C-alpha cells in the first residue's frame, strides 16, 4: 500500500507541475482563517482549503459588492444554518470528501484523526476584560465533526464518502466578514508533506506583497503550536520551547520544503530573528520573513495587471497625467487586497479626482499648484486607508457546498539563515 501511495503521489506531482500557470486555481481565503491558532497537520490544512473552495463563488460575489469601508456583509443567509436531526441549535455545515484530500481508502483513518483534531482549532481576539485590562479570547472554530463509518452490511457494502464539519452562526459571521482576503495556489497545499509547511506557506502568501514581514515570535508560536482544551477552555503552547527546536522543526523544515517546490509555488522565503535590545541570542522577540516571488508568482501578478479591468484602470490613471510606471506601481499597491474589488475602489477614487479637477478648472475649487503630486499623494493615501497589514491583530465550487444546497527594519543584532 505504501508503495502504491508513493507512486500515486509522484503522479499527482507530475500532473500539478504540467499545469500552465494561467490554469492554476487560486483560492480566496479570509485572513482570519490564515491566522487561526492551532497545531494542524497537512491533512487538516487541506481540509481547510477544501472548505474554502466551496465558498469561492460566495466570496467573489461578496467582494464584488463590498462597501468602500471594506465590509462584505454576511456570506450566508438564515437558511444556510440548520439544526441537526432532532436538535435545536443551528449550524453551518461544510462537507469534505475523503477523495479530495489526496489519500486512498487505506488511509481514511488518518483523515478521521485529522478531522477530530479540527475541534481544537481556535481563533483569537483581543478583548478588554471586565476589569478593563487587555485579554485574549479564544473561540472554537468547528463545534462538531461528523465522521461516517463504512457499511458493515455484507450484501450492500458502502464506503464512507465524506466528513462534515459544523460551525455555529456567530463564529461563521465573525470569521468571514473580515477584510482582507488573500489568494493562494490550491496546488501548493497539496505539494507539501511537512506539518507546518502549509501553514507557513499561507502566512507568507498573505504577506508577500510586503516583501519583508515581521511577526512577534510568541504570536507565530500561538498560530502554529496552540493546543486547546475544550473542557477547560484553555490554550497552551508546550512544543518546541527551545528556539533551536522551533528553528529546526518548524522554520527550517518549512523553508527547505517550500524552496524545493520553488518552480510550483508563487513565493518562497528566508528568515532572521530580531532580538531584544542588547541581546544577540536566546529567545527572539520577532521573526522577520523575507518573502521572494517565484517566476510563477510574478506570472500571476502579471496576469492580474494585464486583465481587462486592470487595463481600464491604467487608462484612467494615465488620463490623470500619471506615467505608465506610476500607474502600475499604484495598481500593484492596490493588489495587497483582492484585486477585483480593490481595482474598482481605486477607479472610483480616480474618477472622483478627475471630476474635482474639472470643477477646479471651472473655478469652483481652489487651484492646485502641482496636480501631478497631488494626484499621486491622494491615490496613495486612499490605498493606504483601504489596505490592511496582516501583521496587525485581526479583529473580532466544484463539489457542492452543503449549507442548504508598516514593517520593522532589519537591525544589526540578528541571526541570518
């Protein structure tokens, strides 16, 4: 069985490698899901990806109609939340097929184990407690997981088909209305085998437009290593307390595996530690990721800049006396969020500026001495207001979906890898 699985895996990787960049599927995911706390296996990360795939049409529609302040509204209607048979509490139900997760029937038990462990994944919000002090609140993402069994009827044997994960309405509405979302390659999640590689890929993908991304060391540990006890409602981080273990088992392992797949992913990374003032070793205060776009990543960016909507926006920006290079730079800055809606928002702002200049020429507004500089400053300020830096704290399909049909600079006291 093991040999057969290896051959199937090798064939799958060859198929993935042969798919042209323009045909690779991008998954749009809310940043809240990328920053969930909990130690996940690769199978769990794949389960998360398949859940996201079912929501792509809904997410695209919500992003297209989101308001200027970035609010999408709910992805779900009241009918999407249904009680279990004989129950009262309503849930949003996600269904994930075993066959979608890259395992054969002999390894379904591994999927079952991973699915059960999804009950310990939590999301974290900063709150003010009853004493007026800052605190962290943890909420379970999936309240129930239903795992089927193979039929034991000798005359009518049926293999189990899919697992179901159930989410409470307040959790669903909290996790999915937050902006921004980011886009990552679905194929990439099915390339990796290391437990932490997929999660770290998602994190660097969410921050790839920054180039250099800094995250507090303890916050990164919470994202990747949290164990949550549902009975006591306590979150603990016991693994890899020594920085050398965390570096070897988590960071280095993920860095090497992603680098080995550089021809099939959109970004890779190197990293360094930032230490408290006066220290050069020991426990760092932050990890600084240097994120590099691969050829595939640059091709994806290029496709986004060459879309019809991008072409129309570029013409509009050039009509405001910007150069092609300036227009492209502004559009790349806008790509820090989902491009479809971000382009639309930037176009609306550009049209408002054009109307303002028309009224200025008619004498209805004070004269602007340097219109070119004013245009650049106005558009950049607007993008900054719309954008979101993922390093900050996040506030509180092909297979049917089953819910009713600014960075810290490098410092001298760092260890570089």
